[in-house]
């Protein structure tokens, strides 16, 4: 039966108890209840990343550049596997929408096994990091230390994503939000203590301290999710422990759905790593301007990332009910949110960049000579973030329909043709001395990608393929 609050009550098969399930619809309340926790969750994660880099910049600009480059390298493999384990969300969402609650834990377990197997990739790469790196000399030592620690514990991210899929697919995003916020607080405290040290107690560790803080915070978050996943109610109603059997057909379906996302994440991270390495090897100043822009960009894109997860979850439930009109209404709401957020973000970045400069003035290195280029970069960042929110919202609808291949291909073609190739060409011709040019290429990329994905959305191929 369904309660007034929009929760469906189901009787447990073996216990006779009552379990509440969220009904995900196109009402503003339902959209808000799912979207806001996801946005806050990504805000906390991205804030953690931003504070990491700012604290390292307070230690030294070299440390910030080293962590940015090494972190992107580790991200290549981390995002590759999380792109695969993310696919569990789609199955959980569709099962939840179809009210097949006894199946919710099955896809989660299949991706848990994949996440555990990913350590066979992470650990060897971490061990051979001395030979696998392209760091410039001015940040080689700090970058290698940071890279090794992140790689040794790289399996945590895909494992966390696999377990989080159980909650996100049902629209139970508050659990994710609380765990991320608590992990973020732990990370910030440990960052301060381990990066700068405590006199006569803990030595300052710079990049090593930042990496340790990140790993400890992620361990905490996954511990919380595991505890709830195996909690008494979830074990009884969703059989989260009993459904741990390896299921080859379902594992194959998850891999099939997740492979385009995994491949897309791999190729896109390689693209961003190539750009970062190019700017790092031109000069320290160019690397600094680029990394400052990227750090601010990553912080603000939390809205788009949260919206992508939210709309995919909402639409996956609606697809389970075969409610196309509700999907269209939901998409229009997300478009309006994207445009509104773009306007809000422009206030500090375009009209009052002095607030950014005041933060930069607190760093030990004098960066005032770079403020002109940084100001232009901030304008491009604003446009990029607004259009990427639109693109990620459109992409989320396609993901909900399992149409991940088209979106991934479009994303990569636009990224490599409009950003990577022009950047590499300017570098080869030895004329890449102006970082805002790279951000201009990024603007062309995200606009082109949104146009292509919107055309796919309008075609309804992502929906008709499931009919």
C-alpha cells in the first residue's frame, strides 16, 4: 500500500514487518528530495578536493601542482573502474521502479566483486610509479609520493561506488550525503594536521599528508555505507547478505551497460591528463594558472555532477513504470535549474573575481602577476560550468535508458577534437603561451557535446530501445 507521504509500504517476506520504499515521481518535492542530497554530496566531495589543493598551495605552489598532476593520473584508473561499478545504479533504479525489491542487492554484489578485482590493476601501478610518470622536475618528488599512496588504495573508490548504488538507485541519497559530509570533515582536519604538522608532535608531510588524509576519509565513508548495507533491516527485506552469489549473466549485463561509461572515463581522463602534462611542462606559471582554473571548475561543477546522478536515478525509476511524460517534465525542470545555477555562479567568478584573488593573496607564493590570465580563465569557467550542467542533465536521461554508448562516444569525440588536438597542436608549434586559449577550447567542446546529446534525447532512441 502507499502512504500519504509518497512511501510505499511492503511486508517483509519472512518477517511480517513493514518496510517503506520511496516512490520517485516528477513532483518538485520528489525531484528536490533526490537532487539536493546528491548536489550536497558532490559539493562536499568537490569541496574536499578544493580544500586539499588550497591547503597544499599554502604549503607550496609546487605541492599543489604536484598533487593536481598526480591526482589526475590516479583518477584515470579510479574513474575507469567507478564508471563500470556505477552501472549498478541503473539496475537498482529500474528494479526499484518496477517494485522488484528482492533484486536490488544482486547488481550491487556483482560490482563489489569487480571493485575488489580492480586492486590487481591499482597495486602494481602504484608499485611501479617511479617508472610510470610524466611529472616535471620541479614537482617530481612530491607528485610521486602522492601518486603511490592513491594507487595503493585505489580500489576504495569503485568499491564505494558499487555499495552507494544500492542507496542512490532507490533515491535514498541522504545516507550518501551524510557519509560524504562526515568524511569531508575528517579529511579537512587530517589535511591541516598532516600537511602542516604539529610542532614537536607530527612532522609536516605536504603531499604525503594530503594523500593519507584522503585515504582515511574514504575508508571512513565506505565503512559507514557497508554498515548500513548490511544492517538488520536491509538484510531482512533486501537480502543484502544472502544475495551475494556471483551471477555471471547479471555481471555481464552490468559490464555491458557500464563498459561505455568505463571506456569514456578512461579516455576522457587521459585527455585531461595530457592537457595537464602539457601545461605543466611549458612553465610553472602556466601550470599554476591552469590548475587554479581547474580547481575552481571542479568545485562548481558539483551541481552538474549531482544533477546527473539525480536525473539518472529519477528517470530510471520512471522508465521502470514506462512514464515518458514524467521524464520529459523532469528534464525541463533540470534545464531550468542548470540555467539558474549558471547565473548564480557568474556572480563571484565574473563580476567579483576579487574574492578569488583575496584567497590567492594568502598563499606564500606571490601570484599577483598571474591575476590577468586568471580573471579571463574565470569567465570561461563560468560558461563551461553552465553548459556542462545542461550536458550532464541530458546525459543522465540517456544513462537512465541504458543508452550509455552514444553519450560516451559523443563526449570523447568532442573532447579530443575540440580540446586535446588543438592544445597539442599549439604545443608542438611552440605557441601555447596563453592558458585562456585552452579554456576557450573547453567551451567549444561542452557546447558541441550538449547539442549532440540533446538531439539524441529528442530522438527518443534511448527510450524506444527499452519498449
